[in-house]
C-alpha cells in the first residue's frame, strides 16, 4: 500500500519574506500522480512480449487499479484459467473480447476468466545494460 503525504520546501524567515517565496514548489509525488485509490492499487511485472503492439514489453511494471471498471479499449489484467494475463478489453457488436498479440478470447470462452483490474500506467526501465548494476538494477522510468 502506498501512503502519500505532501512535503514542501521549508524556508526559515528572519526579517522580510523573500519575493521568491511564492514560487516554492513541493517535491514531485509520483504516487499521487499514478495512484488513484491506494487501497485498490497493485503492481505487476510484465512477462513476455504479448502486448508489444501497445508498447508494453517484457519487464515493464504495470500499475493496476481494481476499483475501475473496464471500458472499450482499456488495457486490463484478466485471470484466465488460473493465470494472470494482460489483455485489451474490447466490445465489438455488443460482444466483449480480450485481445493481445497472440490471440483473442470471446465472450463464449469467458466463463473461465474474470477481469481483475485496469492498467492505469506502465513503468519502463530505460537504462543501458552497463548502468543496470547494484542499486540501479531495478530502476524504472515513466
């Protein structure tokens, strides 16, 4: 669970306040930008290239919100035959489908699956291999 709180730059004032005080900004809160509902947010790591057509690649971190309902065209995590799978939820001619680069599952086959959550963001490591060492090994960028 992620707990967010605001941190602001502090400035001790003696005498007159600085004219630049109006421009002080707090730190960038990544959790506040990426997480809508902390109690319903989960993280998965993508395995395989089945979603590379929508720029989700092997090793990417997926941020999933279970409180959202899927809409046509959203990327979802589905629980299919005992496994989690990343798919695109589509409704074509009023028939729900789950697609990825390897195939499509139609409504008639959906008795063995459930939509587990909606993917809200993707975090990707863009460091070259020479820098992926030590504490930088698992760094990801948005």
